[in-house]
C-alpha cells in the first residue's frame, strides 16, 4: 500500500468516525430523555451517572480518533 493509499484510508476513517461521534452527540442531545428511560429499564442509573457515562464515552472516543486517525494522517501529510 502506498503512502497516498494510507493517507486516503486514514482521512476517510477520520471522517467516518467524526460523523459517528457527531451522530452520537446529536442523538444524546435531542433524545436524552428517551435514551435515559430506555437504559433505566436495564440498569439502575441516576440521570447524572447516565450523563457522565455518555460524556466520558464521547471523550474517550474523540481521543481515540485523534490518536489513531488524525495524528497519523497529519504526520504522513507533513512528512510526505
């Protein structure tokens, strides 16, 4: 695989992952109460715990996108 192929793959992976993160955020923002009721049936969570879990998950996912998609993409773009 060439450098251009890797750059294209990393770029598309970053776009798809950021799109998924945006969908998660919008779903959480617009359907918060419905999501909370759905998960409250299965787990004994308070609303503050539910929010903290989702915000923590979004933060971890964003850091993973930065580390595994955007950083290698930018490093190859600068080096290439």
